[in-house]
C-alpha cells in the first residue's frame, strides 16, 4: 500500500526487480505488425531502436506467442529456436541505445485466428473465437502442464535472446485472462468456479516462468482490472459482468504473496468483448472494417457501434481503477493509459505508481520522453483519434505522423 512521501522525478533512475533503469518510462506492448514470416525483421528492429533512442527505459516487444496457435494470426512471432538470432539482433539494437528490452509472452486464447494459424483456438470453455469464426477448444486439465512448459521454454528462449524483462500477458481476455473471467470460464474443475480456481492458471504460469529464468530477470504481469462488460466500480463483480476490480485486487494480492513477480501493469478491456475500453478516445470503426475481408468486414460494418464503443479520453484515464489496485498491494505498479506529459507522470508517481507505460503517444512521437525531459511544459501531439489501431495488421504506425492523414484524421 502506498505511503505518502516525496514524489520522485519521472526521469530519475529507478529499480525494477533486479534491473537498474535510466528512468521510470516504459514503452508498453503495442503489437507492431512487422513480422510477416513470424520472425524478426529489420523494420521491427528499427521500430524498437527508434523508441529506445527516444528515451524510454524499457522497450517492450509485442507480441511473442508461446506456441503457433497462441498467435492472434500466423504473422506474429512465436518463440522457437529459429526466432532467437533475430531476437538477439533486436535486443542488441535496443541495448545499444541505452535502454533495456522486455518481451511480452502470452497465448492469445480465443483472440487467436484459427483459420490463419491453421490450429484451433484455445479457451477455458467452448466460447466464440470470432477472428476465426469458430469456437475454442476447451483446454483439458491434462493439457495445462504442456501450456506451462511452453511458457517456461519461451521464457528461457527470451532470456537467451538478450531480453532483460518479461511481461506475462494476463489481460484483454487472452488465454490467461479468459480463465480469470467468470463470464468466459464456465468450468467446474480445479480451474473454474470460485476465483481461487480461476486464478490458478495465472499463478502457476508465473511460478513456472520464474523457475525457468531465475532471479536475474524482471517479470511483471499485465493484469486486467475490468473486462469492459457491466459496471467497472468496486463492489460490482458478477458472473454477468466478467472480471472486475474487486477480483483483480484479490488476484494481485495472491500474486504478491506468491513472490514470483516484480511488478504489475494494470490494464482493462477485452479484445473479445470491448477493445475500446483499453484505449478511450475516438473509435475508428470504418478503418477497422477496411482492414478485414469477407464476413469479418461485414460484421464490423454492421456491428461496429456495438463492438467498438467510444469512451471519452482524459489523461491517466485508467487511474480511477488502478487506485483500487494500488490500495490492495505493495508491489510496484506500472500505470498505463493516457500518460502523455510530465503532469500525468507526476500524478501517477504522487499516487504511488512507480513506473509509467506509454503507447500511442510514442507512436506519434518516439522521442517524446526526451522532449519532455528537456521541456516539462511540452505535451504529446497524440490526438487520441486511434487511427493507429487498425494499422496493426499492416505495420503499426501513427497515420498522422507518416502523413497518410492530416489533422485529427477524421
């Protein structure tokens, strides 16, 4: 729990687990869309080199799946020996700019495109997997040791590739997050029902990863606070609203007592149920529909207002929920969502968050940390139009920065 004290400088050195960071700013995981053959490309290296040179302390590579069927589609990296040489070039490039490298490890679960991956999507129950227009294969209890082993092997490969830190994806209703959700997890065995059972996979995976890499690597969990279904406030969890802040606080306390992680990055929203809750700002419905073909395109054109809801953007917009998590644990927390200037950074630090994660603002200005360090009155040029979101299928970028659109893009 946070104790009042002097607010640190956002640009002062800090410690995250075993790591010494040059400041408190982390480039969060934003899928880059730059790995057409599921391997590192020069474009991906340049992307992270640019962000590292821009002043962040850690650049997070997303998304590194633990297995072929764990990708959202076949163009994403999955961790295997063939990927290591490219990943080593990538981490070397990040290190050369004075930053550290983190790998986001996870399994997409029902968010995976089974058609693209040519493999069944996985889930805690048989639930819709809309990207592949299919339903998931329910993970059997006898299959969970294999999943844990894949997380362990992926973690070891990441460390062999030069990564300093690992982010384990427990958010957005990817596989681990879907196990946590009472809306998606309808099991009646040791991995379903009460929260302690729904949290079992997350806790086991984090234990497995720590055992695989030892104490010299920082590990944090990207943990959902709210799936975006129902009402987000405390005291309102139910099987009809999905995972909520009350359950997130309890899970965070268990993760802290388990002792396998160094921090938590609170997040929100669901790639299955409500993706815009994570982002806030304008909903690029037309542009998302144009990024797909066939039934998915028609579905987004017809159901865009339902699936892609619009939430008003404010700086530090996830802070109200994250405050509840801050009250619940002493673990370092990484505040995500609307960190765009020194003011929002200082607000986060004053409320007891040790680190800040930046995403869209860095797509607009990769050197924003250096800009803000040199001029604390400066502010991000990001307009929160979210036109960057549909670009993840072709090469993640800010279309305003690249000149593809002008002004707000709308």
